[in-house]
């Protein structure tokens, strides 16, 4: 894919941001509250990137698209594709089967309607549909035009949507490509309904034209650019000359304060600029669509398309979710868009492209996203640890967590993670979820091992190395490149780590790593009360809580309503012969009509006390006797150990990990450090 990154172009940004923040830190004493970042939020969109119009020769080489919305309420987008120079007797054109960043076959050609071809002077040409997504045009070495329309009713970050007020266009679902000629440039002209404006992360030769035009250097670059049309609300800011804009399309309203969202996005961008040593773009667009449901995000090289729930901002949780989404998609501009598996660019759009590195591209993005939010002052360090403890507790309950190597789970994303099966709970784990925890473990290994040698190493250091060696040079990576970068960070060979946890299924061990870096790990049974706060006087002993006592009983079946959703291997439910899909109707001959009722009746029994379940299976009434066991699960809490009691070396490592004592950082919590002896 086309890459904007050149070291010489983003180095000045690093220096400017670094100096700015260091000057600020010198002026202010250390404090707990986030230091306001002196980069103002401006109203309106960022000035577009402009470019020269194509010369006559380039224009002949370019594939030109005209996109029109004559009747937005019909939800059809009308597209004309003009190819002036065509040297083959017959030319094949195709629509991608998938969109990069989302590893699922979507067959975008199924939305194409009424496709026809003609000569440049309007005479019809023969079109033969060759397979589900490819057409061949008999153009006899002459230029031609293809006219088609695309139905756009799917509101998501990956698909096309048009209504009477706005449109989100997803380029791989809209633009055809010339098979084998994807390197040709593209020119896009948009004909908009009155009063609408267009926004896209592509340079334009006509910034003030009511019929906007954009240029893309290749089909890959075009596919990487989504379009937002309508009247979005906008804010922008600049960091050392790098422009970032936030566009909010909320046609049915939203309770999101855009100024607050923009200020938080700015703090995230500044934090990543510091972590990664500059911003490798001239302009970046955060598209936000406020819809009835949230809907995640999709990364691009110079933008991210994100979807939020329009009424989700009545509590802090909405802003926290948005901060996570922004940080995640923004870090992808490095991890997967510039630093990427060799298989992931240039792309084969016709079929599945398998990558064994999605645990790295997605899971590690989650790891860095969480770290960046602590450094940006948007997550408190203890909240970061509590969220990590929650993730660890939940992961440790997944029976499928070590069933297959995560590299294989990644390879099979297309047919496993994105095509669910009833067996998944016992045989699959998400490469996001496990990848994130592998990322945390690797980061701690690198910090501890480098620290023991009196040097600094970290997961972000791995990304900085891979950006310099591969991302900025437009070279793909493989697992060996990741291992080499991690080994350089640690100061020792780290291959063993990847053999065990990426190519193997050795269980991850996070608690000992956390304990080594100054975090208390508390591990208790679900029925045991949470540990008392060590800061407070010890409370008087209490009798066991009857509610907690009920958590002792465990059968190993998971429910979805009154149906069995999963049966853990070797659990009491499995031994009793319960099956996925069984519909439970009574326990000990008393009717149960909800999940809560089933769980309550099961919990009435102590471990070892037999219960009889009546159920329907395939229309047949059956009974099964289950003998529940003692709940084998554990609840984890991770807490900061009081800094005053820690070895200064460990405290330094922990401060560096959590960004709790970074004199140049936007948030400086150095007051937590005990006074120097
Ligand atoms: Zn992602």
C-alpha cells in the first residue's frame, strides 16, 4: 500500500511535541491532576490536503469515478467508472470480496445493480459476468465506461449507508477495480445533494469546488479511504503541523459533547506521538457516526471510521468507551497499517488472506491502547489494574483458551472467529482477548529483563523498532521480525516466549510478572469475600455471606435463557450427559422458566448434592442427574503496592510501565514516589 511515512517527515513533529511538553513540565510542579495540554481545539474541519490536478497523461492513465446520489432516500449510489486508456481486447473488472481490517468474506458485489458498459461515445459493449464478483468487458483495446449502482442500506464501519440526510461510503464496497491494474491512480468526483459536503482522507485538487474531486495514487489507497457525506459537526487541532480532525455525524442527535471528545482525542494523539516518536501523517480524520447502537471501528492509514451509540454519553462510561475506541483505531495507524504482516498489503481482494499475526495486530493494539489511556490521564492507574484483573479473571474461565496456538486461531479467523460454531466456547479464544494478555506479559518480560541489565525495554519499544526497520520503509513483517525486535528490547533472545505462547499453548502466567513489578495479586475463590482495603483499619470478622456461599456450586454448563449454550469438558454437566441446545424445564421436578430461576435452583444445592434436571431435547422429554462440584474458578484483583514499601528499582520499573512518573508526560503522578533518601 501507499505509505506516507518518511523518517525525515515525522521527526520534526516528535521534536516539537517533546520540547513543548518538557517546557510545560519544567514550569509546573508535579501534580496528580492531568496537566492541560496547550494545544487548542478549533471549530470546523481541518483544511483539506490539496494536490495538483492530474496532467493530461496521468488523467488518461487514471481510472475516473463519478459518484452521484440523485435520490438519497432510494438508498442507491450511482457510479460511473471511466477508463480512457485500455490496451487489452477484453478487460476484467471486479468488486472486492472483503475489506482490509475485517477478516470476513462479505461479497460486496452482491449490492451491485444494473451494471452495463459502453464506449466513450456511448455505444453499448458486451459484458460477461465471470464469477460472483468479476465482469469481463469486450472493449477491443478502446477506452470504455462502466455504469452501475450500489444499494447502500447497511450502517456499519465496513459497508455503505445512504439516507435522505447523510451517507457513509466504504470504498471497497463501492468502487470496482481493473483486475491486474490496481496500481493505476484513481480520480473520484462526487455529485452531492444540495447543502451536503464531502469528507475523505484523500488529497483534493479542488478544495472549494461544490463538486469535490479527490485523487488516490492507486486502488489500494482508494480502498483505504472512507467517505462521509452530509453535514457533520467538526473540530480539529494541530500537533507540530500534523492536522487531526474529528467529524461527528449525528443526524438523529447525540448526547455527546464534541468539544470534550475532541480534547480527549487530542490527549490520546499527543500521548501516541510521544510513545512512538512522532506522527507519520500530514492529516488524519476521525469519523464518528452516532447511530442507534455502538458498532466499533475500522482502521485506515490516514483515518478511522468509528460508530458510537447516540444516547450513550449520559454517563462517564460512554466517554471511556469512546476513548478506548479512538486509542485503538489510532494506534492501528502504526500497528497493521504501516507495521503489517507481509500478507496484509498489497491485498488480494478476491479471497481470504490468511495472517498468523492477528494476535499481534489486534491483541497488542489493545495492550498499547490501554497503556496509552493511563499516560493520557484518561484512565487512573488503579482502574487500569482493575480492568486487567477483570480481563484475566474472565480469560482464565474460558475452557478454549489454550486449545490451539494463537497463531493458528489468527490464521483461521475467516472461518472460525467470524463464523461462529457451538463448539467455540470450548475450542476457541479470541486473538483480541488472548493477544492483549500475551502483550501485557511480553511487555512485563521485556521491562523486567531489560531492567535487570540496567537498560529500558518495552512493548512500545518493539513497535518503535519495527516502525523504523519496516513500517517507515514500506516492508512487511513476519514473526521472526517481531522476535528480533523483542530480543533487542530485552537484551536477550526472546524466542522461547513466542514458542510457548504464540506457536504453542503453554498457559500464560501473568501474576508472577505483576508481582515482580510492584503489583499485589489477590486470588480468591468466588465465594470468599473481597480482601479488605489495606489502607483502612481491619474490619471485625463477619459470618459467611449466604449470597457468596451460593457461588460454591458449579455444574460447568452455561446457559442462554433456558437453553444450554455450552457444556465444559469433564464438568459435572458433561458427566451427566447434558448437551448444547437442551431446553431446561424443571429442576427436582419444579418448573424453571428463566435463566435466573435455573441458576437459583442449582445454587440451592451444595457441591456433591445430586439434582435432577428435566429437559426437552429434539422434542423428547428427558431427565438427567447432575452432581455439582466445588466451583474451580478464581477471582483476581491486582493492586498497587504502597510505593514507600517498594524497592526503588522495582518502583522505577512500575512507574515506567504505568507512566506514573514521567516528568515530560501530560499526566505526572510523581507525588506517589516516596521522598528520596
Ligand atoms: Zn483493531
